[in-house]
């Protein structure tokens, strides 16, 4: 079970932070960042794996999603996420000043971490970024993208579907059902949010050369949300001398609770234990 706390965003907004604590003194701190339309409680299964392996796991509701008190599905700029993460990391370092800090983010969560760490290379001891959103294959036509771009310039506060197809995220029908029916999921975005997200994905891809800390990138080959080949190109461009690529041929975009997901966790915790 998690406990609920809060953190302050860059603009003073108070947002939810969930904490999962191991039974003994933690080996290290892990800050887990959720993906598009999601929220911290949907990381519960992943968090339980971390605490069973001796790590304390913090997961925020990111700006615009989950229990966020402001306008859902909207930011003026994706740089707001970098600024919010500055606040989170400062808080965690204050609370655990002698403990190593690792960042974990799947999909869009991985993109947020990439953009944060490229701007703050010394602020973590390593990053774990399964299926990071430095590429995308969202179901969104060129005409819709052009319309979103136009409406983004107007900063119109109307909503579009975010293009995420639940049937493509996992082979496990229970995971598809949970994501489809979760009351806190918010799967619409404003034009500004959509365009900023697409720009951030392109930007994140170019930032590989600025990443110099230890990296674990786990990619599923049957990922139909992202482009596995482009993500491998991103990995190859990472500057860090300590980087690990793992490819899982039979798994979908969200592999953690699929058959074969235990291999993903085994590789993750093997890497994490080696970097203590």
C-alpha cells in the first residue's frame, strides 16, 4: 500500500505524491514518472516490485493528469515538466540526502526524464527508461496534426483524443480493461498540449548526446505505440559509457504484466543492484 503526500510544482501548485516504502532501510530512492493520460496509482504494480526488491518508490501525479487541481490535459509548454521535476528532485534529496537517486519512467515518463536529465546531468545516479517516447506512432492523421498546430497557436481550450489506442498497449486484456475504465485516466488533450508533446518527443530524440550518466533502456519489439528502431538509434546516440540496451521480441508497449514481463523486471533489478 502507498501513502499519500504532496509536492509543490514550479508555480506553487500542490500536487499528489504517492510513496511506497520497503520494510527495511531502502537501498536507494526511485522516482517513478507515469505516462500519457495516466497517474501515480497506475504505477502500483511496478512500485510493489521495487519495494519487494528493497527500494523506496515515489510517484507523482504529473501536471495536467490524475488528481491535478488545474486544467486537465493542458500545459503551456512541456518545459513545465522539467521545472516540476526540479522541485521533486530537490525535495527527495532533502529527505534522503545520503542515498542514491534513480529515475524510472515508461513511455512519456521516460521522455520527461530524458528532457530533465539532459538539463540537469548531475542530479541522479542513473535512469531507467523502458520504451521512452522519443518516437511515436499515435493514430493521428496529418490533417489533424496540422489543425492541432493551428489551434495551438491560438491556444484554444478545446479537447482532442490523445491518439492512444488501449488495444495496442498490452496483450494482457486485464491491463487494457484497467486503463480503459480507470476513472482518473484523462485521455484528451488541448491542441497546445498535443503539439508541445510532439515537439518534446522530437527534442528528446536529439538530446541523446547530452546524457552521460548510467542508462538502462528496455524496448519491446512489438511496440505499436513507439518505433523500436528509432528508439535503438536514440540509444546508440547516448553519450554515456555506461549504457545498457535490452530488447524483448514478443512484448507490447506496456510489458510489465504480460507473460514474459518477469524478464523485464529481472533485467531491471539486476541493473539497478549493480549500480548501488
